[in-house]
C-alpha cells in the first residue's frame, strides 16, 4: 500500500491511497489516532496496518480526491539526520573520480556513510532552493530510500528485510562547490530544502527483496540517470546489518542508498541546476518525484 502525509483544510494528516491511487483515505477514518507518519511507524499494530491494507485494495468509500490535497513529504520532519551512502554504484564511483570529488581508484572496500541534515523535507511538486549566494553548482541525485519500521540493533543480513517499513524516492540535492571546499559531504548536502522526498511510502510487502527496480532521473525532460537498484555495491541487507551492529536504527530512520552515474557535475560540459529547471526522479514500483528549481 501507499502511505502519505498531506495537508487538507489547513491541517496535516496521514492517509492511505485507495482505488486507482486517486483517493486519499485519512487513517483516522479507521480509528487510527496517529498525528504523523513517524508516530504511525512507531506505534501502529499489525491489526491496524491490516485495516489500512484492506482499505487500500478495496473500492474507496468517501475519502478526499488526491488532486485536492496539498502534497507533503511522507516524513516531513525526520527525527534524526538522514543516513546516506556515497559511491554505492560503480559507475558513479568512476564519474566521481573523474570530477575529483574524491581520490577513488575503484569500488570502495567498505560502505561510505555520511549524514544529511533535514529541517523539513520538500514534497513532490515543491521547489528546490538554489542558494545562489552560497553555491552556483547545484546538482541532483536520484536515490532509493528505505524507512526502518522498528528499532534495529544487531540485525543479521538474513533478518534485514523484516526491519524495513517501506521505500520512497529521495533526491539528494548537492551543492558541489561546498562539497569540494570542505572535503566532506555534510554541509554541501544539508542546505535548507536540499532533501526532496516522496511522493509517498510504498510499504515493504509490495516490493520484492532485495529490490531490483529501474531508477532514472530527468532534467527538463532529458534523461540523465538510468540504472537499477540491483547494481548497488553494498546491498540493503549489508547496510542494515553493518549499521545496526554499532548503532540502534530507530523506527522511522531514513537511509538513502546512493545514486548511479549521470549527475550534472560529471557531464561534459557540467550541467548544474538553474532557476526554472524541472527535475524528475522515477523509481519503478515507487512513483515519480517532480520538483522545480526556485
């Protein structure tokens, strides 16, 4: 099923998409009193999720037309920084070495983790803040993001799938000048409005594990990235097992699993985002995330 956060009549709420995906059913209609997606993930019971799955698959009764709601990122305000992976696709490793993002000479032996500060995530249809006074080399990175469904500590690779709540699309907007200047990712990845997420969460039961999903990005309709999540260097199971061996991954944790080749910095000549550009990230079975540069 597809779960989303939205605004309607001035209030933010959580709902489930029903019918052909054109109707939003508020979770309160099924007796679920959770005010946010984070609370739903942490607190909802299997019986409550079963109610939502039944509603999502049945012809909708009542509800709100999807086109009538104001879109919001599925987790508008993550409880912690987003955990990200760098260089998790071999073709991106190669192009990154070419543009001197890092001194890389092949696939990394271990995952490269960094965090991304998110005050509030930007929804499908929202604007990408360009921050021209700070950086004129704004770039896109389409990624599959996983949402942890329950606290995970010392999880084995074989158990990893059981800890995944669902999947969404994340566009890891990157300020390349800052990234190069500071020799690390945090500042250049964490400017306000640099985390684009949505349009909803597809629950894990809807996606085969490990996911083998086509992943693409487009700028003004032109194809930029074209890959598949099966080409990750370090699998989702590996990521969850390794991280949970040393830290507790709280329910609601967002992990962005890396981006493939085709970023603007690697094009010849480089093509960075500018005001008015339309960026679209597409992942098979998840949906489309569309945003415009302000």
